[in-house]
């Protein structure tokens, strides 16, 4: 089977989402970069479903997320931070701490315009709380 056939072709492609959900993580793994593209707009109907497909990968997503968080696309960062990133494990959030700090403390104009910097600040507060709990 050509697993690229599982990647949604449009924002209403629930058929492919249903197929994705029947696949093993191994079958989906190579599709992660393509699936992350469907998280560029939180208003797309398949947005939440794509997050659910990707969430089990947790820390495996970190290198892919780092690449996106370095782009000059504040909207994409905003939707990732508001959605998928918030739902990751503590370990994955800690892995992304520096990337989130960069957005919070040295945002691009696009980050400020989209509100990604404010979401990054909220996530940093949560990360600091996690770190505090780990120390005690």
C-alpha cells in the first residue's frame, strides 16, 4: 500500500482521516510532515482529527515541530501551540521549551500579529510549573 494515499487531499477529507485511524503508528510515521501541514488553520474541519492522529507520536513530533516553530508563519505556530503542543506530554513540552521561549521572548512580527507569542508565554508558565513540581 502507498501510505501517501492516506494524506488528506482537502479540508473536508474525513474519508482519509477514517483510513488513517485504522493504520498502525509505523504506517503513519513517515506521513508526519504532511499531516502537520493540516494543522496550519484551526478552522479547517479536519484540524481536530489530525491532532488526534498525531498525538500518539508525542516526543517523536518534537523535531518536526521545531522546524515549524522556527518558520515565519505566526498563524501556523499559533494553531500548533493552541492545539497539538498543549496536548503533548510533559517530556515533549520540556523538549520544546527553548523553542517556545524563543517565540515568547523574541517573537517575529508574524508571531505578535497572530498571538502566538501570548500562547507561548502561557505554555512557558505551564512548563515552569511542571519544572517546579519535578524539583520538589
